[in-house]
C-alpha cells in the first residue's frame, strides 16, 4: 500500500479554510501561509476593508472576504452557511478572533469581562458549532483553537483573559473526545507572547525582540495541522526560547 500523502502542500492544497480574526496578527499570517499552500481561505473580520490587504495578491477565486461579528451567533451561522454554499464546505477552521486585556481583577469592569467572554469564548464556540455538522457529515476536518500561555500558567493582571482562555481550552479538549473517532481533529494551541501591536503601551514580560514572531507561530501551527493524516497534536505549546519572564 502506498504511503499517504504528507507535507503541507499535499495536505492543504485544494482545502477550504475559514479563519476568524483574519485581518491581523496570527490570523493574517495563517491566511497568507494557507494561500501559499494552495488552500482557499474565507477571511472573517469585522471590516472587509481591513481584510483586503491580507488577501492582496491571492489567486482569483482563492479568497472570500466576510464581515462578521463573532459575538453574534446568527451572523456567524449565516457566514459559515455562505462559505459552505459557495465552496461546498469548510475543511479547516482557525479560531483566531480574540481580545487581550491586562487588568487587575478589582479594576476589571463588567464591560471588560463581557468583551473577553463574548469574543474569546462565544466567538470560538459559535464558529466551531457552525462548521462542525458539515465536518462530521464528511468524516473529516480540523478545528484549531488559539489559546494562550495564560491558560497553561498563571500570571498576574490576567484574571479575565486567563479565564476566557481556560474556557476555550476546556472546550477544545472536551470537543476532541466527542469527534476524534468521527474523523475530526481538534488542535488547541497554547501560544506565548507574540510581538504584535497588542503590546503597544504595555509593560512586556520580556523584550519585544525576544518574543515570538507571527511568522514563527504560523510555521509551528502549519506543522501542527499537517503532521500527518493519521496523527493529531491536540495540545501544542509554543514559547520563546528565552521563556516568558527573566
């Protein structure tokens, strides 16, 4: 029996991906990488205008730009339905939409908490729930959740953010038990500090040049989802070589 095809190009070419939070950061990087491997990508963000630069230069028909607020379940369902209707399905979902807040618990407002929960948790659950029936029907698919090192280790001033990332980690781990024998892979990535604009104006855990880059994270995530057709990395921990704090 011949070996199953392997490698990113073999496993990603012709696939259909949907990425939330695709306008910046890791979502934008994953969009560019997947397009480079021949994947069609539906870019989801609050503003189509912010998505256009990410999709610039993509082959004709390889992208779909979709304005969607992941906090709204009905809008998420409609967005996924549009992709499934036009492309026939979603093979890969990357839950990249998220918000980061560094705030002491006693200073965290209800609005802060609601935003963290609605975007980080509800956005992940809504998108996953919308794509899952199609994946289960085909017996194939990958769902990637971008968690955080804050869900793996405790840090001060991140009570709300860490709680939201613990929630989606628990969600991803439980989901994997429901779907792994039905052909669907669930990958939960704990990601350390990445040098993106979210750190602008904040005290950083290490020097910006020592943080992970979005390119390094993108490379690791592509490797995680293309390890082989018969394997799955359900938990992936990505850290800077220098660690988190001095």
